[in-house]
C-alpha cells in the first residue's frame, strides 16, 4: 500500500473484459461512458481512498492522458458507418476528453479539466500544468488519470497531488521523459514509477 506521508494517493485498476464496464461506486447521472472510462473511474476511486481524506475540494484539477482512446466506442461508430445506422460522432464519447469529463462529474469538481492524447511526453506536459496550477493557487489539488486498452486488456492508473507534494510531480516528469519510459503507454509509466519505489502492490 502507498505510504501517503511521502507519496500522493495512487490507484490502479485493470479489466480483461473489454466489452463490459466495471461497476463504479460514484453516483453518476450519466452512465453511458466507454468501458475504459469506467476502468479509469475505478482507478480514481482507489487513488482517492489512499489519500485518507473524506472530502474533496471543488477546485480540483483533472488531467487525463490516453494513447489508445475509447476503442469500444470507436468500434460502435465504425459499425454504425458500415451498416448505415445513426450513431453519435466519435468525438462525443470516444475521445480523451471523456476521461476528464466523467472524472470531474464523479467528484463534483469545478476545477480545470484537461485531456491529452499521447504517452510519456503527454504526461510531462500535463504535469507541468498541474504543478503550475498548484503553486499559483489556481487549484487546491490535482488528479492525473492515465488509461489505455492494450491487447484486449483495459488498464488505468490515477495519481492524486496536492500543493504539499509537488516535488513528486517533478520526479514523475523526469521518469516519464526518460528514454526507457517515454514511449510506453501512459498507464504503464505511472504504474512503473510507483513499482520502482517498492511502495505499491498491483491491484486488480
């Protein structure tokens, strides 16, 4: 388990059933998100539980990174195009923004909400923003959420930062840009960062 006196809250969740969304404890009014987004929300639940806080600030910034995006939804859109059936556009529910949007709704945050497609470099970019927002007081807390679907397996990792542990942001940026890590999927980079410190046992 994560030592919260040193590290920010960290959560991980994995599902090998790419066609079914795991049940979430968040009370969302809209549950039509892609299964990968649901997996990301489970990782967010774990991260928040590791903070030891019972309340979460409204001004929480959420940053999400994905390389694969919502493949289940993309397949539905492609199927609709080939069969000439109406289907919502891909960018409505299949893009990276869905991870930040649903996470924001889940914790009732009104802080900045930013999404980016990519891997290690994308993590570094959003974390630089997170650090700036925290140090300038533009938000009280920041959440990094990374999710990807690889070989049929959906994986997500989430990290919870506050202004008290921005030094961890610098370490994670450096780790993400390392030549051995920058090309990995964002979720894998985050999980490897904590494994390297022997602070985390994989949660499934």
